[in-house]
C-alpha cells in the first residue's frame, strides 16, 4: 500500500540518514526499485515527473501499476509515489489518481505567488492525508522540461514557505539536475546550514543527487537533508548495460531480441545503482 512520505522523512532526519527518491520511467524501473528496496529493507520514494507521467500513460495507470507490483511482489517496506516538480494543476491530478505525496514547484513564480499557491496546495493535500514538498530557489540544469538557473535559496524565504505547513522542502544550494560540469563550484553548505537553522525539524530535500561526491552527501545529511533525488544515474547505468548487450550481439543470439532479455541487463544495472545509493544515504535496514 502506498504511503505519504512525511513520516519516513521525519524518521530519516531524526536518524541522520536520507531516503532515496528514485525517478521511474516504466515497469522495469519501478519493479527494479521496489525489489531492491525490499531486499535491503529501505523505505523508498518513487518519483514521477509530469513528462514521465504522460509517457507511462497517465497518473491513474502509474498508481495501478505500482499498487499491483507492491501486492504481487510482496513489498512490505514503506513506498511513497511522489509527483516531482509538479505544476499547480498536476498536483491535483495526482492527488485525484491516488498519489500520497506531491511536490508543488512554485520556484519560478514571484515569491508572493509561490507562497499563495503553496498555501492552497498544502491545505487541500492535508485534508486528503497527502504529503507536500515545496521549492525555494531553483535547481540548476534541466529535468523533463523544468529549467532552473541554480540560484541559491534565501533562508528567510525558506522559513516563510516552511511556516505554511509543508512536509519537506527543496532549496537551491548549488545543486544541478543531470551531470555536474567539471567547473561545478559544489554545494553551498553555508546556505544549507542557514536554512536548517530557520526551519528546525523540517526535512530538507537535495535534488540532483547524481554525481555529488559521497562526502558532500554525508555532510548535507548532517545538515538536515532527509531526501535525495536520483534520476540521471539510473538512466546512465540502464543505457550503458543495454548498449553493452547490443554491441556484444546478444540480441542476435537465439531469442535475445525478446524484450524480457533485451531489457534485463539494464534492469539489473538499475538495481545495482539503487542499492549503492541507499547504502550511501544510510537508509538500508531502516524500513
């Protein structure tokens, strides 16, 4: 059964570890993440962008698929299905479909508008028992059509959004979606520390988890980060494993072209990536 992300992230912050949000793109992705989470006994958040939602046939299809997999695979660890970088409209579409966790990304609006829209989403989500993530500042780079310049969040603005009753908060601290460039300046821990000082026990979210050095991840967790998003790294590992299979001519051997065989190396690669991230984030055995 799907759960809201609020409780698992409160436990993570109190326990000084982080829960992975792994973005899903299809059945293989979802199955790989769920099985790995069960194997290592870790809570998990399945992230769904608006683009991925459309690609997979719609939010109702995703909820049905995920609930079916949880039941048929015997998944007992906490699983949250979460809208990633959602618009105001799509927050409601996801809640209507059965998502128990959503992110309203109002960071591209003037701050006053971000506040008012976030206030509305929080009130309506709270009435349904749905957890809400909000964003202040922007995450650098581009993910599924959402483009951010990567400016640092204002700690006072973070406090204002936190005071609306959001369950967890994403704040720009120099993090980037996708691969990090060679000249990346790193995370601004000064900004992160200032945000935590003002937001107290509120779990913080680190987007762009692909490629951040382990020591930075661990320091971010020590400063209140309880949720770390991973997407690109799974895509890269899936692509590399699939490429190796095809370049080795495996798809031409017997029935190697069967999708169940063709996609198997990528499926296995995703599992390995997810396990590694959960070990780094410290969530193994915390279900």
